[in-house]
């Protein structure tokens, strides 16, 4: 046991001692053990061995991770210092400052005598670019993107093809001019360079547009173009690279190039969608292991990117598709803490990668080999600007014919001016082979010049131009339940209108996709009852949780216990202090006074909470009663007002005048007797002729007082007479007749309504 322990101690000393590359155990020689039972000489052991190292230095052992940590630390410090100086950040974009820092660091490394590191294509495409694209795809605003996908595809596909062939073709013409010393540059090399320099860079667009806070429409158009033009750039790059190596192009090659574009674009989307579905399905079973939930999101996304790169498909489109597909299902399955982890880790990772890319651009500018040609560089910059402007104006002219919301001249200017180039163009240029492209250094110099021009000149001046042109900026407003309800209502309304019109627009297909998603996909990818939860309810729970967390983090609420379920209600959080929006305390008397005022002055409206269906629509049984009651009340009020004004008239209003024919029939059929004894000879009477009531010849003066009490047959045929009112003697006579049982009605009525007789039945009609 002692011998084995001494041997292990010797091996430990061998590992710790620098410069001992042999395999011999300390204290032994090559012949074996001599001089003692332990293999040690006794008096010569300390003389042949080195002293125990107290401190040693081995930088090469940790050189790679140490330098990576230094670069990341430098990038983070630069980003922190940039935001600590508000005046600097309001003038110079962050990307410009980071490139300047890279230039300074590269110059210092060159002064020291070392070779500065160059932004290699492997480092860029496999390590730095995926976090930025994943962050953009995972948090991509789906609704604005899908509503403008036609415009985005036009700018990404047709616009990129136009820029590539326009710049490449005109540069080839410039190279053929005498005196430019560019005769060795052939057509395929110029077209390849045009395809590299024509693509809008998503990293540069994100860095600039997020600082100027442009409106959502312009942001999604430019950023969506920068994401989707990757497929066109990859296809054109590999196509022209193969054509340059082969030395010729046939019609078959052109046809295969078009098919290759479709395969690269659709293949990348398919690969990303498959990995997104796998990530969503895996997150369904992570309820007991919440710690590793974010890991599946990162791993599946990165595997989608690498799988697309294996088959030379579009890795950027694979990441976009993977993030957009997995997000709604993953967020329904994972916990809120995992969601927060994914959000902040992606933001941190993408921010660090973006900072490193711009710093390495500056360092690579100092470290790389350059070949400057004034004609080629200046023509490249000018042609890039001209091609961008012409492409945007021409495509917008065609797009506006099909858009409801037209792109204005200001919008076109911002889209054209925001076409920035970045590190993707530099990395693609760095991949060129010097054997097939001997002018590679000149291409890299022109690419770096275009990048610097777009980032510095256009990036620094786009904010003042946006303010000068008064372009609408993004409004930082929180989405509310009311907005969500109206959005869904409009979607259903437009879908119904399309169905009625027989037009299958994007609202129709969107509704079909939502139905399929709700009926089949959600049940497979979302665990528990969340798969059956309506979208509006899910959005409400999400907002409720967000508001609760914001209230607790602001210090206005109590601490949420750990045993509380994930769905936090706002009723469980009672603020300690009244917030600024809290209403002031009112006294009892003041509150009662306000209630009295409201009861007195406000009208109580009736709310009918009945669902509408045009097939089963039933009238309200109370509606007519209420209307009649209101009308009767109004008529009674008007009648009372008229009666108060007409006190000297009858309380019962006279009916409407009849027509002459009706009056004749009514008067002829009335057997009423008028027995009024004459008391005075000075009162005239008017006779109405039944034959012609309106004839002036029929009006005769008749002595009504010498007439007997009962009318004769001749008088009945002549018509009704207007008689004078009875005197007091007549009233006494009527009282006597009443006592005798003789009841006669003598009423003074209007000529048009003599009134019914006492002998007529009430149920009999007026007309015989």
C-alpha cells in the first residue's frame, strides 16, 4: 500500500511540474528500483528532482476561451458605455461606434506586432449569425408579417434579382472600359459580386431601425425583406460560383437555377417547420422538469439551422420558420419563468453577437489585405444606390395597384434609404476562392466600402431625415382586451363578407387555417385544458399575469407566495398604497349627493341582452307597450295644455270634419227630434239643404220658434236645423218631464256631430 501511494504521489508531482515530458517516476531511473525498498536513493533524491512549483504560467492552455471572454467583455463594455452617453447615442448609431472601436483595437494589435483576427465565415455563419436570426424569428410579429407578405416577397425576390443583375451588368460594362485596368474581371465574376452586394443585411437593419423607432409597417417591410432575401442570395451565390468555375451557361442551367431557388427557399421553411413542431411536441411533456424547457427551444432551433446548412438550404429561413411555428405552442406549455428565461437569453445572446460582428468588421478592415481601385469602388457605391432607388420606386408602383393601404413617397424613400449592407456580404466575399477569383481582395475592399458608407452615412442621417419628413413613428402602446375583441370581430366580419361574395381572400384561408389549428394541431401539441382555451381567454390570462407581475415588481403589491398557482388574479394583489390613478376618498354626504345628481339627470337606458339571429328574430313584447305608454303620456300632456288654453270650450274636443257625402248620410239617418219652443222672434236659424250642403241657394232663413215640438215629415226631409239654446223655463219643464218618466236629450252640439239619440243602441253602427 505504501509503495502504491508513493507511486501516485510521484505521478501527481509529474503533472504539476512544468517541462517534465518524460514518463519516469521521480526518484527512479530507467533501470528499475535500486537503493532501498521504496526505490529512492536516500541521499540523492532531492538533488535529482526540481523544487515543487509554487506558481506557474501556462497561457496557451487557456488562450482560446480567455480571448473569447475578453472579446465578449470588450463588446459588453462598449455597449454599456455607448448608452451611458445620451448625446453620443442620439447622433451616432451604435453600429458605427462599434466599427470604430474595432478599427482602434485592430490598429493596436497591428502596432504591437501581432496579426489581428479576421471575421471568418465559419465563425460568422455558425456562431454569431444564428442567435440574431433566432431572436428575430421567435419574436416576429406574425400578423403584420402575414398581412404584408406579398409586398415583402416582391422586395426580397424581385428586388434582389434586379439589384444583382443591374449592379453586376453595369459593373461588367465599367470593367471593359479602357484605362480602368479591370479587363481580367469577367461577366460571371461581376454578377457574383452583384449578388453578394445587393442583399440587405438583417443585422444592420435591426441595429439602425430599432434606434429610430420607425412605424411598424416600414420596419416589417425592410426587415422582412432582409430576412427573406437570404434564399435569393444563397442561390445566386452558388449558381454564379458554379458558372464561373465551369466557364459557360446553358438554358438548362438557368432552368435548374430557378428550381434550385424554390428548393432552397421552400426546403429551408420545411426544415424549420419540422423542428418547430418537434420542439412544441417535446415541450408538452416538460411539466415535471421545468429547468430544461429553455434548452429544448435553443437546441431545436440550432439543429434546424445546421440541418439546413448541411443541404445548402437557407438556414436563415429555417430559423425564422422554426421560431414562428414553435412559439405559440411552446409558450402554452412552458412555465412563466421559462418564458422569461428564453426571452432574456435570446436578447442577450443576439445583442452580444451583433456587437461582436460590428467590432470584428472593424478589426478585419485593419487586418485584411486590400486592393484599392477608385473606379471600381466608386462605381459600386453609386450603382448600389441607383439600383436600390429604381427598384423600390418601380416595385412600389406595381404593388400599390393591389394594396389597400398605399405606400406613400415618404415610405418609398425610407425603404430605399434603409437598404443597409452588413457582415453577411463581407463573409460571403471572404469565402471566395482566389484561384477562380483573382480579384477577391478588390471585391472585399469594395464590399467593406459599401458597408461603411451605408452604416455610417445612411445610418447616421436616417434619423434626422425621418424627423424632417415627419414620418410616422412607432407608438409604444400596450395591447388591450378591447383591441383584441375588435380585431377578432373584424376578422370574422371580413371572413363572412368574403364568403358571401364568393371571394377566397387571405381572410378566408386564415380562418380555415385557424379552424384546422384549433381542431387538430392544438390537441396534439398543447397539453391539458390549454388546448381547448379560446384565444381571447388565453390573451386575457396573459395580460392578467403581466399586469400582476408589473404591479409586484413596482413595489405596489404584496409578495406572491410560492404556493400560488400560475394563473394569478388581480384580485389577489392588494396594493399597500394608493397609486397615482386611485380616486380620492369621498365623504358619505358627497357620495350621496353625486348619486342623487346621477339619478336625477341621467336617463336609464334599456339594454336588450338577446343574441341576434335573422332566422329566429322575435319582436320584443314589451317594446310596443313602452312606446304606447310614452305616446299616451305625451298626448295627455299636450291635451292638458290645450284645455288650459281653451277653458271656454267643451272639454271633449270635436272630431275631425266629415266630407260632404258623409255628413249628408250621417244627418239623413239621424232621427233626433229637436223640440224647442220659440221664445223670441229675433233669433235666426240656418237650414242645410241635404241635396247640396255647400250651395248658397240652400241656406234659407227659417222661423224656428214657431215650429212645433215634434218635427213633421217635411221638416225631417228638409234636414237638421240649428236651434237656439233653451231658457230657464225650458230647464224647469225638462225637470218636470224627467219626473214623469219622459227622458229627452237636448244637447247643443256642433253641426258635424249631432250625437246619438236615446233610443239607438250603442252597438249599432253609425251608417245604416
